[in-house]
C-alpha cells in the first residue's frame, strides 16, 4: 500500500493558494519545534467571511498538502466555521496521513487559528479569547493598556 494517498501527492505537487496577501486582515505563523517546519497563513476577511486565504509553508510534503487542503476547506466560509476546523478534518479530506505525519496537519489547524486570533486582536473582538486562544493557549491581554 502506498504511504501517501493520491490526494496528498496531488496537493503536494500542485498546492492551492500558495503565496502572500499583502493587505491581509489576519496573519498567523506557527512552527513545530521538533521538525523545524514553519507555516504562515494569510486571511482576507470581509463581513465575517473568509474571502481569500494564502499560505507559505517551509516544511515537509505533508505540511504542504495539509496547508493546501486547509485553505480550500476555509475559503469562502464564515469565520465561525474556520474556527472549528480541526487537523483531523484536514487529514480526512486528504484521505488520511500516516500516523507519524499527523503533526503536519496540526500545523495547518494552528496556523489558521493563529491568523484568526490576529484578526480578532486587530479588530478588538473578544471572540478570539473565547475560541482560538483556548487551543493555542496564548494568554490574551484584556487590560487594554495604553
Ligand atoms: S515533518 Fe514536521 S510538519 Fe511535517
């Protein structure tokens, strides 16, 4: 049996939504300390809808395929849906990843949540505290210091 599904290979060879959004509304960057791979996500959000998403991934094939699939899954969707995207859903949409490559899909989930976190911190909503910071575990300064 092949190690990687056809879908993983296809998204690796031909990744969707690669690049940068210069005037992004939210940017998230995450890395995996063990393998050293880095993923950066850019979101364009209009009226709580993800109108555009692009990524740059310096990482393994599974990380590239995961970012590509994750962008496809959230593009054109409401922010509330993107917030719920799990690495499991990304891996399933790719018809599975080998167990030892599941952490690559975790990067995609975290990069999106980090970009949404950034979007909410720029827009002053407290929804980031309720949703994404829970998973990322980043403390949110609600003191509003000047
Ligand atoms: S090996 Fe680390 S992201 Fe794939």
